[in-house]
């Protein structure tokens, strides 16, 4: 069959800023403060959505290893997942997302309207796709309706098939500016019924770029006490800053009115994840600082990290249990095939440099057959010591039974 497109979502074209004219720094500095403060009032995402995004953030930042992900991409992916479920499975996802079934589209588009832009000031773009295995029957009208609602590329494709894998990878690279090319590969299987992908790509210039000539090597001390030589960017930035007994925080503006927030624990031996229990720290992490400005002399490492997170445990803890349960998962909106969410992962890459930040994330949801076909596995059994035995009838009646401890005795 190959690949049959059912709906073609809007395609993202990564914009190059290299040849774009940009107002002089003095002009921009004057305009930025007004523009940045106005953006607070213009934010169309309500308190309910922000609360859910904060909850997702709290659930995924833990431990002592690098963590990076997109709460927004995950939230959007959960809205789409909810739209293809029914019954109690849907109810649990409605509670997790804080959104009723009838309002899923509105919530999804509200996030997109808030985030999406692609111009001289910066780029942010959310995109989704749905890939259906042609081995199974689907309610195509329902598929098209959902795809249209979320402006989501949707296709029925042969699985497993190398061309399908390549098409999915091509879609991913187009949606994320190629930033996840080395981090993700797709290998479809006959058991995969539905694959949902939701991506977000961001590229922004610092409002005050770091002078690369000031970048130098310094020690970064890990939680274990190990000192690692890193390239540290340095600069003086007029921006919002806050400090208390537990932490200090700074907000670094981009030219598109986005901001980066950095929160540093005062306790050098404490994992930053422990700050998630601090209400003020969480407010700053999710909402930013909008208070007094300081002239901040900042030193911060450059970094380029990629992290793949399994979302299963976090989603279960947040109440989405049935979607993972083969006996309870309900995907009857799209198919009568009994299936279950078997894969929920988010892969994210983020780069901090003197010029700005580039980041991309992809949430992958794999819906597979609830009862996988029995696979024959070869094993070896060497009966060379005492054993039990029985002879049972076709009605499962033990006609003979016994134990052999020495087979050489008559």
C-alpha cells in the first residue's frame, strides 16, 4: 500500500536570520522593556493550562542527571491522545489535562497561538502527526476529523516498511529543523497500530548577546564534587533578578519576548530538583520574574544536551492508568482493534551559545496491539538430575505421576 496521506498539516519552514535586518541595539533596548511587559498581559494561556504545565514540570524533573523536555509539547500530545480515546481512558486523560473532550481543540490551538511565531525576532513552532498501520481497520472519517481539528499530518502506511520509517523521520526533521536527526530513529513494526508525534522547535537570539571573545574555560562542579572544564559565557545584562536564602534566579530575555530562566540553589551540594518543592522557585521556573531590574554580571556555561525521557511512570502517577492497561485501554474512537499505549517518550535537545538558544523536542506515543502474538523462543533443558513427572489425560487428569531420582534402577 505504501503511504496514503489523509490530511496534510501546515508545514514548518525553518527561517534563517542571517540576512535579516535587525534594529540597532539602542533602538531595541528601548522597545524591549515595553514589549516584554506587554507580553505578560497578552498571554492567552489561562490559569488552568499553566497549572497543568507546572504539574508536568514537577513530575519530570527529578534525580541528579541531566533532564530536558518540553511541558508544552507533552501537554499538546496528551490533548491529541485524549481525542482518540473513549470511556474511562478518556475521562482520566481529561482530568490529567484539565480539559473536557469538547474543548480539546480549543486548548490545543490556544497553546499554538501563544507559542507559534516565525520572524526576525525568533521562531517557535508546534506540529503533530499521526501514522496508522494499514494492517488494521480504522474509522477514516474520525481520523480525518481529528486530523483537521488539530491541523495534524495524518497518513495510513505500510508497517513495517523502510519507506514508512524514512517518511516519519523526514517529517520529524522538517518539524524540528533537523535538530533531532541524530537523536531519534523510527522502526515501525506489525504490532504498532497508531503512532502519534508532537514536536516543538524554538530558536531565539539573546536580547543582549554574549561577546564570544569573553568566553573562557572554567570549572563546573558536579553534585558528586567532580570539576569539569567548560566554556563559560560572560556578560553584563540589565534584567530581572531575584535572590533569597534558598536560591538566586535570573531571567535572560530573547528578542522575541521569550525569556530563559536560570535558578541556582544556594546550597552547593543540593540537587536543583529539590527546589521544585519551593513554591516561589516553581513560580519563577514556570512563569518568570517580573520585578526589579538589576545589572547582572553573569557567567554561565555553554551547553548542548540531548535527553530521552520515558513518560510512562509520570503519566501513571498523574492518573492516566487505563491507557497503559491492555484490559482497559479504549481507542474505539479510531479503531475496534484492541490496543494499548505501549510507548510514551520525549526526546529533547537544547543548545545554549553566545548568540542564543536553539531547542527541539518530540513526544512519541506508540499504540500497539493489546495482546501481542506469541513469539517462539528457543531454550535448552538438560534433565540430568532428579525430577518430577506426570502423565495427564486430554481432560487434564493426572493418570500417572511420580518422581525419578535414579533412572538406572529397574
